[in-house]
């Protein structure tokens, strides 16, 4: 396994002056952290080298990597319940690969931080949030582990809510904290081809969302709200994304009598074209931090109805903030009704969101911050747009 992990590094055609980054994810299937990595990697092209480890062996997001990206995907899997065995294997992999920087993402990858003690290389840990199991409170065991394992690391967070947690609960030293908000290529959302639902002709309004079908996204809440307003608003619900809750959610829509009005699109590698087909973007999550989907909906000039969680209230335009509501189905339904019944209001809020996405959340600021973090501030980007091209190069075979 270590031979496979190290394969391709130090080869004659690669300059050893090019930084080598080892990125560890719990999974490399679709997600916000994975999407951000793809954008950064595609932007810098061959100015950086990458090793990407998915601890569950799933590399679905790799298809979005540009052919210009020098990336290897070694099969280094986690073994459940074998913490010390994992530490030995991961440390051996670290020594074999010997990256310039180890970059771990979220709680599930901290065994790699443990493997890096004593330090083999510089460590950056990026936290994007937490799952349904920590909505009400942080687990003490995880808090203490972060305090110990991250004392000598650089810790990156994209939201003010996480910055407060990192300071006050995890007690990360201020000098080691970095606040890097997410950014997007807003140009993609004004010129995307609008996706239509195959075989469905519908002259009403569309409530849309883009989300992984996981418990913390609470799409059951959205379906129940939609069922309460569907007939009076002549609307349809479009859900772009996939996950383990899909069958349950499809059953719920059928039970509530709106199965024919809810379209489950499934996973789409590039969902940008769907946003322009939505009249309103809806998000009913129990927990979020700084979701890319909200930025994407803003860039596409969509008004947003959302539970008021994480940094969403800071992200959207002033005119959109009244439509961020508590985790209350009646409040969500009222917000949706008001927007669906007023086309002029939808347009005004959408334009304000688009302007804010362009002026505040352009991805170039994010690229500059990550370039500085990795010590490559003088590098020039290889492309102007993230996500261009595909790549299936992998060491999985």
C-alpha cells in the first residue's frame, strides 16, 4: 500500500520545487470541502502537486479535476476501531509521501493529525462544520481531542460561527487560526444552460434546493412545508443531490400526496444550470456554516428562503434577510408563500444577492488566501475558472 501511495512522487518530469500537498478527506464524494479543493486545485494547475486520500475509498469528485492538475489518489483506507493501527499506517504513509503540507478536513480525518506527532511535516486542518450528532452541543471527547491535536497546527474555518467555536470551545491559539470565507466563480451562474426536468412540462413556479440527502439537511422538513403550500402556490419542488435518505424522502412525498410534484434529480456533477430554473432557492438544514449552495443561488440571482443557521444571515443581501427564519415549518411556509406570490420582489432580492456574491464572495479572494496559506503567493493561476476539464487519473486500480 505504501508503495502505491508513494508512486509517482519524485519522478524525473516533476520539479521538486513544486509544493506537494497531501489532502485527507473522510470521503471524496460530492461535498462543500471537496468542491472547494477542486476549485483551488484547478485554479493553480501544475503550480501545485496533490495527493488526495479518501478514507472511505470513494473518489467521485475526482472527475471534476482538470487534466492540468497533478493529482494522485492512493488507496489508504481507515480501519474502523483500530486507532493505533491506523496511526502506524498513516505515519508510515506520511514518511513515504513526505508532503510539504498535510491538510486534513473535519473531525473524521484527525487520526492523520495524530499520525503527524511528532511532526513529519507542517499541518493545516480545515473545519467546515459538523453533522447531525453535534447540532445541540459539541462532544467533549472531540473538543478535547481538537485542543490536544491541533495546538501546533494551523486551523482554517470559513464561517464566523466556527471561528467563535474554535476560539472559545476548542481554544485554538489566535496565532494559529485562519478565517477564509468560501468563494465561487460567480460568472458560471449567469451563463449556465438552464436544466429542465425531463418529461415534465410545468407552467407553475419552482422551489429548488441542492443538497446531499443527509439527516442534518432535514429535507423532510422542506417536503412537509412544500406539501402545505403546493396547491395554493401552483409550485413544484426540485431536489438536486443524492444520499442515504433518498428512499425515505421519496416515501414521505408520496405519503403527503405530492409525490408527482417533487422531482428527485439525484447527484449532478455540475448543478450550476439548475439554479436558473428555480424561482426560489430553499434550504431547511438544522446546521450549516457557510454553504456553497447559498453562494451559488446568490450568484444565479435567486431569492433564498432558509433556516437561519451558521453564517447564512451574513452571506445574503439585506433585502433577503427577512426570509431567513427559525427551524419552524409555519415560518418557512410563510416566507415561501410571500416570495412565490410576488415576482417583482423575487427579482429585486435576486439581483441584490447576485451583486453581493460578485462583490464579496468572488473566488479570487479565496484563492489568494489559500495560496498564502500554502506558501505559494507568487504563483500565477493556471486557469481563469474553477472546475474546467475532467480527470480520471487514479492510483485506485
